[in-house]
């Protein structure tokens, strides 16, 4: 029986990337094929949309309130204020959501640099 772990250590990250990509793209392809048969205003579609938004919101709040890694070295106020600035910018420029993201990242970077140097 061949051992899967005998793959060259240099190739293992690439194999993992390909397997993960296939897992993602299979579901995206099925979504594309089946999307024509699903009514976007149906109760099921609205429920799926609500669950997706809830998961995204929960993940964002978890990252802000309980950060890990380098983000854990920042203060809570350094994470909350730029987040709120980014959300308000996002709401103000609803036609271009990338602006809210960029302003939020710029605000976070500015607060961290300011607090490290002053």
C-alpha cells in the first residue's frame, strides 16, 4: 500500500493547494450549473444568504474581539475604531465597496503606526 506522505516535501504544499482548489471549484461549478434552477427570491435562497452574512459577521467580530497572531499585539480600540470607520465608509460609498475596505485598512494601519511611534 503506497504511503501518501512519501510525496517530496517540496511538492506537498503544491499538492495540498491543488486538492483544496479542487474542493472549492467543484462547489463553485455546481453552484453555477444549479443557479439557473434556483429562484433567488425563494425562502431557501434568502435563508442561505442570511446564514452566509451571519457567518461572515461572526467571523469579523471574532477577529476583532478575540484576535490571534500579530493582530493580538494590538489594542482593542486600535481594531474597533478602524473597523467602524471602514463600515461607515462602506455604507456611504455603497456602489464601490472596495473603498470601505481600503479606508478601513488605511485607518487600521494609521492607528497602529501612530501608537507605535508616539
